């Protein structure tokens, strides 16, 4: 195809893996614009993402702030709820004051329900949904944080982390990945080695790896986490040891297990 008229590539709707963004910039030679936002006034975009952040919010589009659960401003780098306010923010829910109370502050800030942090330079990092966490023995893990680091591995095309039930810890983290075309199927050992090299804390490492030929998608094209979690539970079963890599071909409904030492 003739792409000479192409000026930029725009990604929105879900987090863009750094390896995918790099491949797009190299292949098309144009900026990759990532957009973080929602229909009720949350918006942040940049043509020069650092690979670690969603970019620096443009105050002409939307002001972004991070708040603690008690509503006080978070310090730079401290995680909290992402709130936004700007000219794109609707004034209210018509005839629904209960929705206004739930999703807006008295000062007009939109409660996004997303977990994030602003660094000292004002760059936004999105860490996932406030409710989308894994509780492992009392430790709260952010799947989005692990997914971000997995997205920097060029051998992985897609990565989504989901909780699987565990009798000892309540939940454990399972990384579900689709290998990049032509890349060898990853192992849990290789995945954790990459995360270790990226500086991720060991306690946040996934304890299972599910290798898939495709991801389950919802009507909007996003990965359906609920379906993926059900696939993980079904594939792992009660007898799968911690530290295992499981290969699943959903088309053939064939499951194979490869035992590895738990990290």
C-alpha cells in the first residue's frame, strides 16, 4: 500500500505495548500518538510517548490530577485515582444527581476509576483500573504494571495478567501472552528473566504463564478479561503446579503443560 500520505498513527482504547509502538514507528516512519481518555472528559495524548507514560497532559484539553482515597492530592510518583477536568468535561448527568455524586467531585473533577501516577515532570502513568487488582496473600498487585513491562518484550505480541484462585494465598497472578509472529513460544522462566531485567520487584512476578494463539475479544475489540480469567482457571486446573507454563490452543481445545521450577 502507498502510505506516503500517512502523517501519524493513533492508538486508543487500551494500553499500547512499547514493542508494538516501536515496530510501528520503524515500519511507517511517522509519530505514534497514544490517547488515554474516556467519553466523559478524561483526555491525555502525546506524539512523543516515553514508553513509560501516557504522556504529559495538555491543560488546553484537560487538567489531570492524582488523589488519594481520602481526596487529598497525591505526591509525585504516588499512585492514586486519576481525575480530570477541562473543556471536554460534560457539566452533569441530566436528571441523575446520584451519578454526579458518584462520578464527579463538587469542584467538577471527573472520577475516572483508573489508578495512575504523575511523575515530577508532570507525565502521567496509567496503572490500571482501581478495581482491577490481584490480592495475593494481602499484597495488592497491579496487573497493568506487569503488562506494561511484558509489553517491552519484542517476543510478546500481547500480554494480559489475570488472577487465578489459590487455596494458600487467595489469588495468584497468571500472565497470558500471545507470542509475536515468528517468535518462539515463551516460558515462565524467560518471562520472569525479562521482568527482572526491567527492574520489576520479584514479588510482582507472575506465577503462571498461559501461552495462547489468540486473545478473547469483546464487542469493542478489547481483550475480555473475564473470559481470559475463565480460560486460565480452566487450563490450569487444581493440579497444575505453581511455576508452570501452559500452552493452550483454543481452536483445538488442546492443553499441554510444561513444568518449570517456581521462582
